[in-house]
């Protein structure tokens, strides 16, 4: 009888433990599903995205975790199984690649168009595309065109001005716009190309000198977003994606120098 009683008690404790464990897991999943979203964002969008996420959290109570890198690197990470919910790219190329390979739950949708600027922290450096050939300019920073759309645009600008061959040996490539900015701010490069959203951000505004680049000298930088495919798309991911195309989000994007689609 003692043995049966002991076994019965063990079984009861096991059932209680299992019940508690299941409920904890369920609660954690539910909390993650409804109150947090992980957003992989291209480096040019990091400042604008912080404000968008802040406005989203204030409106919905859902928190957002930002992972920032070049669009190309984020794409590779997603294909390798990185647990991101939404991908905010600096172009349409990488979202299309992910969609074609079955990594997204929707077709890429353009949320804005980025603009390019020429930026410098060095004194007596002419802010003029055609003067980048001068000997006093030894290094010109830009994002790696292999992984960063803004780098591709910068190369197009140099070729449009017909000076690419003359300055090609001066070019220093950052892995993303973030590293490119570091080259410019530190003076490692006397001048460089970056996103207008960077120089208009509260953290950077008023630092250094910059000029806008003629938008006809490079292909429009159409930037798209997608929801990453999972067994179950979280409500938080869906709500954030919808918020990205809201009037409030568009206002923030415009404040950072992006052009937004009319519809």
C-alpha cells in the first residue's frame, strides 16, 4: 500500500509539474507573440526606424527589437534561419530574392525611396562631385555595392559624372552605411556618400557639411519590406508591418528625407 501511495504521489507531482511547465511555455509564447517583434533593418533606416518603432510601441504596447546591418548580410542571415519577423530592406532586390526562395509570407512592398548625399567632416574639402578628383581628397567612403544599395547608387553617381576611373583607387568601402559613416566622421575618409536620413537624424543633424546628390544621376532607391515566413506569423509582426505603411510612419519617413509612395 505504501508503494502504491508513493507512486500515486509521484504521478500527481509529475502531472502538476507538467501543467505548470506547459502553462509557462504557453504564457511565454503568447507574450512573445503579442508584445514583441524582431525587425531586421538596413543601416540607412536605423534612425528613422527607431522613431517608427517608438511610435508603434506607444500606439500598440508592442515592443520592437532592431537588428541593423547591410541588406545583403541580413538577407543571408534570414536564409540561414535568423529569427526575424520583418525585414526592412534598402532596396527591392533582396526582398525579391527572399520571396522567390520562399522565405517571405508576402510579396515585397515599397515603403519609401531613399536619397543620397555627399558628406564631409574635413575642412576645406569641396562638396562637389566633379571635384572629387582633386589630390587633396585621398579617400572617398561609400557602402559596399555588393551588399548595400546605397553603395550601388554612389557608384552610379561617379560613373554618371564620368569620374569613376579617376577616383576608383580612392574609394574605401564600408560593410554598410553605418561603417561608411564611421569612416567619414572619424576623418579616415575626407568625404563620402551616405543616406540623407543619416544627416537629418537627431543624433547627427548639424554635424559636418553635406549636399544632396542630383537624383537623376542614380537609379531611384526604392526600399521594400516583407514579413518573414514562419509556421505561425505573429500578430505583432502583422501589426508592425501594417503600421509601417500608416500615415504616422510616412510622416516620420518624410522627416528623415525619404520620399513615400502616394498610395
